[in-house]
C-alpha cells in the first residue's frame, strides 16, 4: 500500500512537469531550464537562481595582498595563459571573470589557420586558476567543435551572476558581422556554467534580440548584432547588462554602428534590448558599462574614428541613453579596452575608483605574420577616476611605443586588479598580470581602505 501512495503523487508530479515543459518550451536550449526549480530547497527560497538586488557596487571583499605594497604590471614578464600559436591555431579576444568563490576564468578564441573574425573556423576555450592567476588549468572547450568556416563561435563576453555563482558567456556564431542580414543573422549564443567553468550548456538566443524571427518589429529588421567581448556587468539592482554592437541596416559605415544594451532581470534566462543607443557623429563600438554611485550608468565606447573614448549616460538602468560625447582626457587607439568600477563609498571604501585599461596609440605591427606592416594599437595605459568618470588621470607608463591589443579586467579575491591582455596588436600570446592603485599613482594612493570610526584623514592618503 505504501508503494501505491508514493507512486500516485510521483505520477502527478511527472504529469504537471510535462505540462509545464510543453507550455514553456521544455528542457533544453529552446526553453526554461527546469533545473532551477530544484534550487528552492537550499535555504534561499530559490532566489539565488534569479538576478536579485544585493546593493553591491564594485569590490566588496578584503584587501589581503598586503599594505603599502606596489603590484607592478610587468607586461613582458606576465604569465602566458594562451599561446600566440598552437599547432595551426591562433589565440585572440580575451575575457576575464572571477567567480564568487575566487576562481579566475580566462576565455579566448582558438582560431584555426588564421586570426580572422567570423565567418571562420573558431572555438572558444576557457582556462581556470584557483590561486589568483599564478597557474592555470588545462584549456576546456566551451563551444561546439568547429570543422569549417561556417560553424565557428567567437568573441566571448562573460559575467558572473552573484546570487547563483552562475557564469554566463556570450559568443557570436556562424555568419560574419558584414555578411549578416535579418534572414541569416550572425548568431548570439549563451553558454552557462554552474560549476566554476568546468562544464557548459548552450542555447541560441538570437531571436530574443534581433533578426527575422524576433517579435520586435524594429529589431526584426536589424542586419547584424554581436555582444562586446570582455566583461559584462551585474548592477546593484541585480540587472545584468551587455553592450550590443549593432548594424541596423544594410549599410557598411562604421560611423553608423550603434551600441545598444541587452539586459536580463531574471538571472540571464530572458533578455530585453534598450529602447535607444547613444548617438554621435564619430561612431562607436565594443563599449563597456559601469554603474555609478548615484545609480546612473556610464558607457565608454571605442571610437570608430578619432582618438577619444565616447561617453554616454543612462538614468533608467540602461533603457535609454544620452548622446555620446568625446572624452577629452581619455586618448586612445581604435581598440577594445575594458573599464570596471573598483571601489565605492557606498560599500564602505574610502573613495570611489573607476579604472580603464586600453592602448593609447598606434604602431607598425611586426611579428604577427598576416598582420605585419599594418597599423595596430600600442602604448597601453591605465586611466583611473575618483569622481565617477567626470575626469580621468593617466597612470605611469607601462610599455611605451610597443604593441598591445584587446584586454579584460576583473577584481581578484585579494583585492588586486587582474588584467588579461593580448600581447600583440591583433593577437596573442594572451597574458595575465596584476596591478594595484599604489603602483598606478606612484604611491599617492595607498590602495583601498575600509572606513571605520578610527580612520583618519591621514590614513586615506
């Protein structure tokens, strides 16, 4: 009798689950992952499976790398994470995130035979570090195996959902940005890991964002979109944001590319797109976003022309954006670079700190094979701000006149700042280094300090 009583409710559960799966798209790439329902019994009412507000702005841990210690970012002696070339494959496009447990995840494209963008034979790989980047694991393939130029995946953008320690990694797929059109769009694919980057499950979310299958009448006519590589952001409200590089019509004009924002309020399961994008006369792409202390968002975009970063603001969590204007005190090369919010008074630190890392000039490329002789990004610097991005100061020189490419920033669990960067203008080796504000400012800023009743003004200097 006991077995009968047990079987009946189990059968009911199975039937209800089946109805739910049919209604909401089932288990798998096309619908809701029902495994989130199993998380309701872990003491948090299941809320860690969604991106709920936690009020965090910037780093909220401890500074354990030591006081009055300058961490010098020696680029030439940095730790190699991905080689320039392995067999017939080359490595490009770094992305760096740190899980809530302190594991570093470094992503890069494995580009077979050449270093061209999509369409190309490309796979995304990730490697892990559990000791603040001193050593790195064997590389793990995130995306499906690519066997031809028509089935590649690349240009990773990643974020860690703090409530669940889930890692979301977005990649472009198959069609190239130039060839893409509404009926054959460049794909937007989301890969998710819940075990610190060891395993990954993917789904195609292109139709949520744009293309002929998109339900939005305007975005259904967009010709191309991909997510800016590097780091995404989770706001203190829990909202997750990434910047989209969008070609709205069939024209190929870099000054007409737009930076829209895609966002999720449920931990990365469903996605929406901003109502507008910052408009300017210079174009802009591959942008990054930080949340400011007053709740506004600052977008800093790579210029399509000129040598100044383009800054725009949003007062409604990324739905609408101001006009983008040139930032006179941030002189850069035409290259992707990262920007993160480091410390905030709101979280008990002594001051607000924002940090950029980006090439600031150009040089003739050498040592890169197919790119030799081209004009490429070089002369990398850090820029930092204490006034929520109104003004920026330039760090001391790191590598004057030498090549440097794309980069990604993250705050490590010892409070130092990790940098994953391309050592060449347009390629690897992709290396890792650390830095802190004491080095950036030549000792003027002795690093973040928590404000307590005993903290004096002299302590802050």
